[in-house]
C-alpha cells in the first residue's frame, strides 16, 4: 500500500467547519488538520491522538494578532498584494516575525503543545522573507514540527496554478527544507481552482500520483458552505466526497492508505 497524508486546512474558520473536520478525523478520513488561530472562532480541536494538529500560519485573511503587525496592516492584505510585496522585498519583516510568534503562542495556548506541523494559509509560508521567519521559527521548536513543502505540486490538470505555487516560493522552500534537513512531504497534491464540480474525479487523479517511495501530502478544505465564503461551494463538495463511501473505494482501488510519511 502507498501512504498519503490527507490534511484539512482552515480549522477555526467557523464553528460548523471545525466540527465537520473533527467528524472526518474521527472517521479516519484525515491524517491531520491545520488550525487558524487569528480568528474569533479559534479553539483546540478534539480529534483522536493519531491525527496530527498543526498551525495554519495566516497573513492573508482577517486581522493580525500582534500589535506590531496591526500597526502595519489593521487587516491582513489580500494574497496578490502580499505576494507582490514579498517579491519586491517590501514586507515589514520584523512585524511579520512578531505575528509568527503571536500565532505560534496562540496555538500553544489552545492545544497545550507545539504544532505537529506548520503550513501557510494560501501557502504564505513559502514567500520570500516569510519563508525564513517560519523556517527559523520551526528550527527553534522542540519537538520540531514538519513543514508543508510546496516545491513539487503534482496532479491532474491546473498546471498553471501548480506552476505558480512552485514559482512564487515553493521551489525555494523545497531547497531550503532539504538544506536544513527538516521533515516535510516531498510531493504536494490537492491543487485545483475550486470551481471543478467532480471532486471525486480529481481525487482519483491525485491518488494515481501518490508515489511508492516518496512522502506525499494532499491538502483539502472540506466543510459546510458558510455565508460570504468564497470557496464555500467547493468546501461542501469536498466534504460530501470525503465523508462518503466513494472515497474509501477510491483509496482501495488505488492501493493507497491514509497515514503519514515524511522525509527528513
């Protein structure tokens, strides 16, 4: 059997979404969840011990936790602006470092321990400047969390979006993870435009790309559709598939089991 880590993002986005992720974890449909900690609905997840719980570092939605970053951005910027400023080297890195510490501290207060893994909401952890803050922060933690590697994004279709993730910081992150010997996935799956209506067909394509000898992680965003959520309809489709029997049958047909396999 090939092994795939299935990680659901955005725990803490809304109460019903968090509850749905807990139910999926209880049913064995997830390996791990990633938690937003800068919103009003943050709380500690109630999941089995086998399920990893990580920090979903957020710089692109809602409000900062730290006083330092609130002075720069009373509300966090939209992703295109954040990406542009990162690549132009115009980010207030000292304030972002303070925000990293604030979100990490909030996670530890909620969960009672360091995160099992760290990733970024909309992949912000890979951006120039932000990347170094997160890497240095992870190295300082004990036990040391795994990091989501966005350097090799595989899957069926959506080649332009996958290439954009790799080009805007993913490949650089992958090189740095290897240089520092940090635990991570080798391959990232789950990328699409949130408009595709047949999530099962996408999943079957991703399952075909799970390697035998490398660590693969599939990120997903299941949950009920919330008012005002730009990807609410996609969340509902993902949840309907992941909670149903088709997911179990597709895993078995592909010879893939849900679990962990991280390099480094």
